[in-house]
C-alpha cells in the first residue's frame, strides 16, 4: 500500500484547473474551491466533482442535488483562497464576487471562464470523499479574449502546491 504522504506528493504533480463549486436550495447556499473536477462523457454531458464527506458544505450539496462548476480566470486566485477559508461563512464567501444563476439556481460566478450548471444524478462514496456525477443542464461561456489576452481570459491552475496563471506561453502548440 502506498503511504498517504507519497500519494499526496505524487498528486501535487498533476495540474488541475481551479474551480469554485457552488450550490443553492433547501440545504442552503454553499461553495468550495476544487481541482477534483473532470469530464465524464459528452452524451449526456456529464462531469464529476469530488468533495470530502467531512466538509461542512457536504450536506448542502447532497441536500440540494444541484451545483455549478465555475472555472477561475488567472486573476482570481484571491477568490479561490476565500472559498478555501473554512473560517468564513457562506455569506462572507459570496460577498467577494458577483453572482447570477442559471437553470438550477446554483450561484454562477459572473467573472468565471465558463459556468457548468448541473444536477447531481449519482453519488458514490470512495474513501473519505463523495464523487458526484453531474449532468450539465446549462452552460454559459465567457467570450474569448483578443490575442495577448489578460488574466481575465486565461485560466488559473494549481500545480506543485502553488497557483499558476495560464497565459501566452500556454497557448496551443503548432
């Protein structure tokens, strides 16, 4: 069996997009920062989100059955840190940005690169986490920026335990 510290060190070498995942409904409004988000299939459009079962926001997501994945722009590192701060209430977290909503009513970050509005269609417990399988019911995508775009049109990723802004150097190779 691999030791936890070796696993975590190895996983820190996987680059992950930084997302704010939100929910709203009978279980309350909540959100958290996540890199454990990925595509599952495009027919039907489905993605997965992993959340620690001991998280204080876990109940809100399971009770509401909906969520919105909001991938952050390069200049939104501070928002990621706000939603990672366990000492802040939901109201304090959401006060740091402008929010709208799409079909499910989950908060959609106005300045995100894209919003994936979803219904949780299946949940699987795996170790300490819940894996939410989420069918995408609506998408709002930010208009692409011009050549030489600013941080407002480039992504924010987490790699080797630190934030990195994607920019010109990360554009597709010829």
